[in-house]
């Protein structure tokens, strides 16, 4: 306590609200003080959170981010506004780009567009600026399905990484392609389908209809949380499937879908 109070008088106000943290972080205060001093004195914008020039382990700042931010917001609220809840944003740190794995389902497109690389990961900016001539786009919410999709002419598959799909909007070649969306058979999966269709209204869902649920009714697994969205803006067959799961308070894992069934339904998309 004496060490903290001699370090920065402003910390006293923070300690009054967090007295037990003096002991909780007793082995970490030297590093925390060094990181706080750096952020108060320096422009952190050239750095990522894991390569800051501070005398701590590279994971230290990540581990203590919320604690460090709360101290910074008290000591210098003008530089670190209290309404900002993320240290990276408050300090103006650089952020690693979010990468979306893609797989060309057409080897010729891979050759023409990415020098023959059939599987790679790209940031949103690259996807948005790509001028690829793609007739079919397959958006999947399960990474395994990215590799299960069969070869298809003039087609590309994208792993949307759950709710990260909200960034996949305003991509010109998406708007020009026929889109198939294959999401999870649970509430989140249908919410994401609804959201994605706001960006691309012409999206066709795959294996998310009433028939798929009925054909795998024995595979429904009960979940511990209750569905909280009884109504979604879905197509009739999708909504019927969603309500079947809602009424049973369950979900069907994509891995439980019969592979022969999956391949047949994919082949039906002509």
C-alpha cells in the first residue's frame, strides 16, 4: 500500500473503491505501475497490446487490461474517457485484422484469383476490394464444413466465424453471387441467418429448414438456456424448423447431421 501511494497520489481514490485488490494483485503491482506509467506518458498507437515496450511478459497487459484501464481512466480521464470499455480502444493501440478463412471450391478460380492457393485467410478489407467473378458463395458457421463442401464450379466458401459475420457487409462480389448460408441449428444460428440476410436479402439457407430438423429429430440435444427470441424474420420453412427446436428447447449439432443426407442436399442446389 505504501508503495502504491508513493508511486502516484491519484491512486488513492482508486484504492478507496478497490481496497482488496491491493492484496489480490500483490505480486503484480510493479508491472501494473510500469504499464500505467507508459500509457500516461507515451503515444501507444504504434503498438499492439502484445508488443508494448514495457518490462512485463507479453501476456501481462492482456491479463490485466480491465484493471489497468480503470486506473488510467481515474488518473487521466481526458486521455482515457470513462465511457470506453476496452483498453485497446482507449489507448489507441493497433488491432490485429480479423481473418476469414476461405476455400475455393473451383480449382480454376483458385489459379486465376489467388495463384493456385485453395485455402487461405483474408481480412475484411481484402474481401471488400476483391473483384472476383464468383457465381456461388457458400457461407458456413462451422469450420469443418468449410472443408466438407464438395468441389463446385465457379464457387467460393467462407467461414464466417459466428457473430464476426456482422463485418461481412458491403462486399461487392457477395452481392453479385448466389449465396448459400449454412448455420447452426440453434437460436444463435437462426439469429445470424436473419442478420446476414439483412446485408444480402437474396441469401438461401442450407440445412436450416423444417425438413432437416424433422429428419434428425432424434439428434436434438437439450440445452440449459431458454430461447429468448420466439419470433425471427425467416422464411416459412426456416421458421418452422426454428420453432421445432424452440419448443423442444434444443439444438442439433452440425456434426450430428447424416453425411449422406448433407451431401445429397448440397447436390440439390443447382
